[in-house]
C-alpha cells in the first residue's frame, strides 16, 4: 500500500486512514471548499449550480424529477427553486395534464451565468485532476458512481 502523509497532523487517526468512508469525507470537504470558492463570484451554492446543470441538460424537467436526481428533499428544493426563480435564472412552467408539477427551464440569464460558472468549474476540475495525479479517471468516476448507489442494508 502506498504511504500517505498523516491526515490528522500530529494526531494519529488509527485505522481511519484506511477507511473508504472517512477518506471520502475528507476528500469531499476539500473538493467542496475548492468548488465553493470557484462558484462564489457567481453567487451560486453547490446545490444551485447542480440544479442549473441538470435543468440545462433536461429542459422542461419536472421539479420533482430534479429533486429525485439530486437527492434533495422537496421542501429544500422548493426553496432552491424559489431563489433561482427570483434571480431570474430559472423559469417554472406548467406541465400539461399535471397541475401540481412545474416544468423547469433556464432563462437566457440563467444560461449565460451557467456558462461563466462552467468555466470556473472547469478550472476547479483541472485542479482536482492535478491533485489526483496519474490515475484512470474514468475508472475512478465509475467507482464513485457505484458507491453513490450503496444503500442501507444492501
């Protein structure tokens, strides 16, 4: 096994340094901090940015489907969509035959902001790639995707 520098500084972490969940959490915190800083000039939180990306990829997506895809609970998603709509980034439209659902689309302002945020995210992604070093990124992403499907008791 490759040698790692101490993750706890002067404090020994015992077997935590060999536990996938613990290392994923440390990596998540670090990557998120970096991405939060990259998105700050656009006044976008990670959930805002994720929602905009998914809406762009799926015009007229039902709000409920967005929440399911991003694993955001309904009350939280409503707040996120309210804020994005107030900023003029997202438009909620009606869904034919379903008065309880909203179809989401980006406004021209939302598309323009997302394009600029994507440039910052690409710089962030390059920094992440550099930190990962020479690995098979496709295999790494596939492994992370499989872990994201792990559920209680399965």
